[in-house]
C-alpha cells in the first residue's frame, strides 16, 4: 500500500514510519523542514518537504505521490502551541482532504483526541457527543477537533483515532520533558496539560501503542475510535506515580474535579483487535527511559 504521512517526524510519526515499512508498505513522509525530510529518509522512507498551509503545493505533492491512504498526524504540540494545533486541525486538514480528493485518494487516518467529550460520569465511548459550546480555551480545542473529523469524513473512508494523553519518547511526559519541568517548578515551562492531583480522570496511551493503532486502522471501517490504555485514572492516582518516575516533587492531592475529565473506553478498538502493549500508565511511566528528543 502507498501511504503518505503528514506529520512524519512527530512523536507518533517517527515511530509509525518504521512500523509501516516493516509491514511492507511504501511510505512517503512530509516535513516542513529539510532536516525533518532528511530524518525520514534516514529511516528508509521517501520524504518530501511541504507546508500543509500551501494548498496548491500540497495538491501537487498528492498527485505526484498518488497514495492509497493519507495518515494525518499533524500537531504543533512540540512547541506547546494550542492555537497553531487548532489551525492545523482546521486548515491543515482542509488542505489535506482537498488535495486527496483532487488526486483520487479515498482514505484517511487522522489523529484526534479522547478528552473532547461532553461532561459525564464514567469513561466515554465514541457515541458520546463532543463538548461543543465549551468555554475557551477548551472550546477552541473541541471546535478544532470537530472541524478535523468532519472534514476528514468527506473522503470515502475516514478513521479518527481519538488518542488519550500521549506519553513516552518525544512527548511532554518523558524524562526531561515539559511535564517534568513544570512539576519541578520551572516557571518557564510552557504547558497546556492539566496537572492537578485531583479527582479529574485521564486516559493515557503510550506513543508506540498510538503508532500501532494507526497501522491497524488502515483496515478499519470509518468513524472515531478511542485509542487509550486499559486504566482511566484520577489525577490523585497517576500524578504521584509519574512524579516518582520523573524524580520530581510529589504534588499535593486536592479534592476538585473537572466535569469533562472522565477518561475514555477502549472497548471498540479492542473489538477490532488492537491491544495496548502498555496496558496501564502504571507500568508505562516506570518504563520510560532516556531524555526527550526534539521534534521537527
């Protein structure tokens, strides 16, 4: 299968490229920078330098590569830039889908998130509506996710992978990453994550499991699928475990809870054969090793 990856050098993309190559696919990775394109080539894939905000050049790239599937893993979260990520979800997805249609590509697998659901009790399944109308800044994020998923669904086949909070190499939650700096009290640590040891519930997924899900989703039917581990947990449970693994001070527990922070169920993904190798953040946090590498 010919696969074009937008976001091939991100935390998920850099793991996804070799997985797809090992599975026998022909892979082309997009990067905004020459250094990023060279990184993709060193992994054994083809690489092209392209800007997803340049609709015309993206259309030419799509026509020339003629992929069977587009995998959309674009974010700006390496820079903790929520506004840029929202723009990528709206405008970047729009340009990817338009270019795909112009080249006769009918399938897309896109990165979404599993914490945009409406408030409620218990882990959310995919049938729960998105939290449209939420106050900003959350509302802008949810709007971006809605735009991404709606735009992707214009293609004949579109799978939206609603990832839990990503941890592992190349993420904020790795040793030496932004979360460690924030928990250690670094005032310059720019962060979008919610870090309170309260009763708010979070679902996590290791980046390697997220990449495996993207490979598996090449054959899945259209629609959203939660990609999370087996143990949604309150902040007062997971945050001390993470702090210990990172070697930073333990946060004080609090009693509050964000009503939308409910976690997500992975039942649908499991019914399709996907299983997280890191079944719970408890083992995954402890297994993290090595410093975070810069994304690009």
